[in-house]
C-alpha cells in the first residue's frame, strides 16, 4: 500500500478515537514510518507496531511544561504484515494509537496488557 493511502487510514482511525482520547492528543503528532530503525528494532523487536516519544503526563512538570511535541510513530510495514484488509489496518492503527497514548498517560506495557485483559 502506498504511504498516502496508509496515512488516510491512519487519519480515519484517529477520527474514530473516543473523544476522551482525542482530547488528550493536543500536543501529540502521529507519524508514519515504513519500519523501525535498527536501534529501535534491536531494543524493542523487529515486529514493533508503534512507538511513543515524549514525556508522559507523570513526567511533565506543571511548572515547566514539556515544550516539544510528543510523537507517536506507526510502522506501516509491520502493521500491514499482520493485517489482511483495510478495515483490519484501521482497527490495528486504532489499537496501536490507543496503546501509545497509554504511554503518554504514564502506563507501562504490563499495565496496558492488564487493562486489555480485563476489557
């Protein structure tokens, strides 16, 4: 799939986020990269779907707010590799963005998995 088409699916997924999540994305950029860098793949695995860069809300100071935008990176080729249809891509992007927003809230992978298991 061409990057522009994938980005349209990402935009669709972002438009469909629950309002409580969307409201918290005011200083978060969502970007698409083909695949993770060697460093990221080495540290987090070749099959990583997304990555959050930034200071979580727990790390940000109310006195000196975090000035740089936080970034969520979605890895297009990894997401496409586990999806068969555009609808599956939209759903996987939505789940990945919500997962990365969880990091913005300061949740660990383990805490998010526990929440997903309870849902």
